[in-house]
């Protein structure tokens, strides 16, 4: 393995500039979900499909999931497979091709949709989340093919749509189609630490809630003629924030962060002018709940608080479950993919793996629900969804080398 590792490292350096150039071309193509105001992932997927074909990977297919809101009316997912010595099972490497919007563009120092290569980093929306994974996967495939190395089992590359908005048009469909079979394992490249040591094997429950407070609209000069939904919504938001954190307060040190989180996030516009009392107020919560708690208990608490507010203030409050995911059991630390990825990290980088859990939301949870052992891993600086998002070119190379080694020892 020592001699092979030297060849892998040399080849990764030789191919890196080419991969970075290709990656920048992919990153330049917007891929924002229609639910976030974008046109979807079609053009980026088409480019990736062409790149994979150019690499010489023979088993490449695209699975289009209908979505009339998106460009071309579809949400594309790409699957490519390198044949291994044992084709009875597959090691899947998974990344998502969609990105979140740029947020407040005033906070960016560069154009978020025009990738900039500077000081060993690539700056752009989606550079780290989840573009770096795409680049590492492409580089890993190139290394293996350039050296004529055959993976121990079939090595699958999956590039999915819709991860940022719930996976309905992405991995969820591939799971239903039976793409992943018993005996398969997966590495989802969508979370990591700066030194590459953290391997995620567990996720919290996820719950996205929409609250609509219905009051009575009125002129701001005569507030007694109305019921200010915005003020009551603000009180409700703060009350929920306090009560949920107090009631579901226990910690589990496996997870980062170790407690359940209940975060008010999105806020919809109410009225367009300053001198009108809002009759409707709409806000959202993102809840990441430790598996020791039940999401039904969280919802029961939420509805109890909302009922009290309705009685106190004479408003109507509608609570909608925008998204819900009851997390499956963790991937066992003894699972083959956990042990072998730990070994690959030690061989390729001298890094000792540390097993953790996170707030949830990766593709791994869908696989675990199907009894497919999955690990979430990458080497990341934690720039996802932030202004001036970047990825380090060095991390692209290091992760590709680790993936190549993993494919040979799995």
C-alpha cells in the first residue's frame, strides 16, 4: 500500500489543476432550487454528465424527476459506476449539486456566482457546500483510472438534486427506485472538520415549522381598530424559543452541538407600508431534536403554546409542518465503512478519526433508514451557507486521495 499511496499522491498533484479548472466551470452554472427562487439543477447536471463521459466512465445514467417549476421540467440526478473486483456490492460516494441562494450580496467581497481562485481557495456560492465534494469525487475517479487501479468493490458516484430543500426530487427518489441494495455502503461528502478527522454517524430529528398568525389589519394611527399580528407573532416566536429549549434541554455529547436546537429563521413580508398594522405575520422555525425526544412531543408543546396565544390575544394561529424527518438509528461504529474509512484516513493522512453526530439534514439519513451503513465525511472549514463561501484546493486533493485509498481497501 505504501508504494500505491505514493503513486496516488503523485497523480493527484498532476491532475489537480485540470480538476480545479473543470470544477470552476461546473460551479459557474447556477443550481438553486425552485423553492428558493432558482431554476433548478438541469444545466449543471448536463455539464457533469458530459464530464463523466469524457472521463471514460462507461456506466453513467441520469435519473430525471419531474418538477414543473424547474428549468426543463425536471430535477436531474446522475449515477456513475466504476466496476470493481467484486460487483456484488457497491461503495457509493454521494454529493449534491444544488446550492442555497447567496443571501445578502452586500456581505460578499466577490460575485457569489463568478468563482474566483485566490490564495489556494475557490470563492463562490456552493464552493464548499457541496461543490468541493464534486471536485474530490471527480479527482478520485481520475486517479484510479489514470493509474489503472480497480476498486475492491464497485465504486458508485452519485450527484443528486434537491438536497438543500428536503431530497424529494433527489436521493429520496433513487432510494425508492432500489438503486441502493443490501450489502452496499456509502460515504456522503457533506460534513467535515478542518483536519478531516470528524466522521458523522448519527443525526438528529429534523422539523421545519411555518407559523401564520392571523390578526386584524388596520391603520397605524388607530391601532385599537386592529390586532397587530406582527407584535403577537414576535411574542409567540420568543415564547416558543424559550419554552422549547427549556423543555427539551438534555445533552448528548456525541452530537455537535450536544443539545436540541430550535431556531427561528425565515420571516415572510407582511405589509408594504410603514403606517399599516399587519393582519398576518408569518415566520418559520428550524428544529434539530436529539433522537431521545419525540417530534410528536415537540409538536404537542408547540400547539399548546399556540392555543394559549389564541385565547389570550384573540388571533388564529396556523402551524404547518413544512418538513419532517424522524431520524433512523445511527450507523454502528463497527460498520465496515466506518472502520475502513478510519483506516484510509490513517494511511493517507495520518489522521485519527473521531465519530460524531450532527443536527441532521444529510443524505445519509435516507440511506440509514434503508439499512445502508453511511458515513458523512469531508475536510471542510465550515463555510456552508455563509457569505464569502470558499473551499480549499488542498482539501479537494487530500479528500480525493483518501477516497481512492478507501476504494482499494473497503
